[in-house]
């Protein structure tokens, strides 16, 4: 082995590559496959089997993992846990828009974590209040959210209670302050474009000219 090859074999990228191949090897050499062969499958045969299925690692990785399986020291295959962002997107989207696999994965997450189950139910109920303007149900939702739920959900419910009348109106009436906020953002954009050096008269003229 040359000096360059030796350095590459010790590089972080190379180590990550071997770890990736080992993960794939562990997935394809599940305990059921090892049990079916009663521990008599050879490393070469196993390598050829998983190579046909797309494995691109080395024979040495397969033999090492096979030896660990026989010795009972092999690490278990880690579960494919979806990211928090992905779970949140599944929760907030209407259920009819989820694919069958997404709905199944979300159900698995809910069964594995009671806190997520409770938060999922409350989040979907709140989304329904917003979409259908059911502000009259807000107070009952707050009461439910303040009982036996994750602290983040309790904090959100508490902030809604502090400004209950305004939030209820926002979830009930068809009017909102969205138009006003839009004009405020437009004025601030114009001010930034002039680097804060223009007079009020020029700012007024530009705002009125744009309406």
C-alpha cells in the first residue's frame, strides 16, 4: 500500500464510507437470515447474495459482521427514525393528503411515543379551528392543552389564554390585520431602500406614489 492509499484509508471520508457499508451489511444480514442458515452461511456466499442486491462494500466488512453475529457481539440494527421536521409535517397536514406509507409511519411514531400522540391530536384540532374559524371552541381547546401534555404545548396554550379575546376574534371573524401588516412591511422596505437618509417628505411621496 502506498503512502497516499494509507492516508486515504484513514481519512474521515473513508471511515464514514466503511460505517455506511457496515450499516447496509447489518440491514441485509438480519438475524432472521443468519438463523435460517443456522450460522453455517459463509462470508463469501453472503457477500455474493447481498452484492446482487446492490451492496458495494468489501468482503472484509461482511466477514467481520458475520463473525460478530456468531460471537453474539453484533450491534443491533438501528431503527429508521424520521426527523422531527418530517413528523411535524405529517401532523400538520390534513390526513387525507398523506400517503399510505406516511400515515403508517406516523402511526408507528404515535404508538412509540405517547407525548407525540397527545400533541398530534391537539395540533390537528387546533388546525381545524383555524381552517374553519371555530373560535367558540378555543377555550375548551386551551383547557385540554393545559392538562397532561408536553410543556411546550402548555406554554402555547397559556399564551393564547393571555390574549383570549383577540385570538378568539381572529379564529371567528373574516377580518384580520393582515392588510395593515402588509402596508407596514412595504413602508419599512421603502425606508431601507433609502438607507434611512431621506426626509419624511420624500418617504411620504414615494409611499403615496406607489399606491
